[in-house]
């Protein structure tokens, strides 16, 4: 059975294996045992409420209980920019005009900003390639919104996601090659890794503070602005259906788009509902080929999510198999939150 739960220190080896197979641009989960251990520790403290609300970072694990290992992760950062300055480019417009010459030119420009500071972020979605099927990706993405549905007071009114930007067939970022490299004098991977380490001061020290005229960049770089990596398109599609929209901000390194939404307007928040649990010993656990609902137990420290066939969800109740009830840590009469996965 596939189950979502908070990550634990014992998952470190599985998480390291996941990140080692990740593609370039997974800034928030570097393949470093020390950094991943620190990330898990912060998540455990967050679920235990041993850090401030603003500093909390919740890391969810997708576990294959049959294999006894985690095969995917996703996360929510309660507020960005609390300890480290958060940078993005805002796409703007500059107009120059001369009546005497009868000339008017409109130029797209990039402004370095900190405008997302204080917002919540959904991030760090990573799934083992062998499990990129059925509803596993949707579970990882939407479990975060079920958590936010239950505990809205812990998050900002606005939530955003930074999407991985476009890379060419050789694994190069046209935007980085045309802009970032000229100021940072290093490979994209090194700048990406330094950011993951938390060494973000170099961004302010080396990045130009004046507006960047997009027309000065290469044609390939211009086309990459706001464009996502091919492998990120499914994640963007899921977020779009959830209610996220492009807000005119991009990543400073690869020009990937930032999409945002108000938490109260998220599809999962609006459509999820509470039901009472019934347990039926004769129910099978197989749900991969059926229309499904996500079920969360509504707990904080022991937050759990599983899938059940939609036919088991009624107006007031949801019927679970014994294993599903066990994985959710609920029993007959417990209250759970449900939402259709599609």
C-alpha cells in the first residue's frame, strides 16, 4: 500500500538515494547526507512544534509499505525569506519614446525582487522514476493541500511554487549561460548547490541590481523565460488544476516560472470534506485502476494520507479496509478528510 506520512530520521538512506538520481535543478534537496539529515531534523521538529510557525518546514514521505521504503517526497515551507533573503526576477516593461523622432520602443525587463518573502511555498516534490505512474505523483502533490486544509492558520494566505526551468538537450540552461554565468563566473550546478547550502549572500553580492533588458540576452535565453523543464510539465499541470497561476516572477538562475494561489482558493481546500470512518474486513486494498479519493486522518504530528476507491466514499461516511485504517491510524467512527484525486 502507498501511504503519505511525515518523514523520519530512519528514512535518510532512502532519501539520499532519491536525491542522487534527481536531475539538475533540484535545489531544495541536494544529494548531501549532512544536508538531508538537517532537512529531516527540521521537519521532525516542525511536526513536533519545536520551531516557530514561520521557520517550520514540513517534509512528507511517500512510503511503499510492501517494500518498506520511501519512494517519493514533497514539502511545504511555512514562510520563505524568514532567515535568508529570497530572490526572484519580476518580469516588467520599460517604455522609451521620443515625439521629436516619432519613435516608441517597448522593452521587457527583469527586476531583482524579494516580493515573495513571507509567503508559503510548496516544494521538493521528488518521485522515484519507477513509481511515476498510477496516482503516486498526485498523492505527493495534493497531500500538502490536505495538510494546509486542516491547519490553515500555520501558513500564509498565499502559497507559491517555483518550477524548474528549461534545460536544453545537453543539460544546459540557456538563461544561465546568457546571464548568470556572466556575473557568477561558475557552472549552474555550483550556484545551485551553494543556494541549497544556504549561502545566498553571494546572490546579492554578485547579481546586478539594475533592471536587465531581456533583448540583450540570447534568443534561446529569451525563449526560456517562464518556460518549464519538460519533466516538470506534469507537476505544473497538477498545480494549474489546483488553482495556481503564473504571477510574472521567475527563478534567478534558470528562469523557471513561479506560480501562486491563495490558500483559500485551492481546489483541495474548497472541495475536501469531513467523513466518518467505517471499517469493512472484506474490502480489498487495490485502488490503482479505480477512480480514487485521497483520505487524510486530520492529525498533525501523525499526519497520514492513503487512497481509497471513490465508490467507498458516501455523503457522510467512507469505508476503509483494515489495512487502510491501520495505515491511517484511525478506527470506526473516526473523522477523516476526503477529496477526489482527479
